[in-house]
C-alpha cells in the first residue's frame, strides 16, 4: 500500500489549512467561510474515498438487476454491452433508469422508487458524520 494514502493526504491538507491558514483569517469574513467550506469538503472526500468505488459498483449491480426485472430480455443486449470502466458503466445505467422515470406503469415506478431509496442510502453512508450528532438533511 502506498503511504500516505489519498484519504491521509486529504486529511493532512485539511488539518494544515485549519491549523496554519484559518487562524490568520478574521472571523466572519467571506475568506474564512470559504476556507472552512474547503476544509469540510476535503474531510468529506477523505471519509468517502475508501468506500466510493464499492458504492458505485453496488449502484451498478442494483441498477442492472432492477432494469432486468423491469424490462427483461429487451435490455439483455444493452446490459451486455456496458463499458468496463465503472464510472462509465454507472452513467450508462443511470441514463437507462432515467429513461424509465416517466413511464406511468405503477409497478415500474415502485421498482424505481425502491432503487432510488437504496442508492440514496448508499450515498448517505459516504457522508462524514456531524460531530454534533445532527443527521444530514435535518433542520438546524
């Protein structure tokens, strides 16, 4: 394993900015708020990075299975020709799912709603927990 890892580097940059640059910026200034936002983004990326690939792979498998249930054999050739690179495959599958979003069939809409819920749950697991215990998306 290469040391430092990408998450280690991101956390190191965030810590360095917080310890050396942030104290020099006056409280309440736009520059300080921007730096605090950048530090939070670096920490979020460091937290999510190790699980990101697995979440995208799981999304791909979930979308493919859902599409096969909905469209059956009609989609077999499309799914067989998916790109090998996971992010490209993810985009192709998202487009296929989005193409079904306006279909009025209740069963299809139910399948898609369940799929979106599972994908959202996977994404929520990649969000750095709030040190105050507040859940993401909850009122302040």
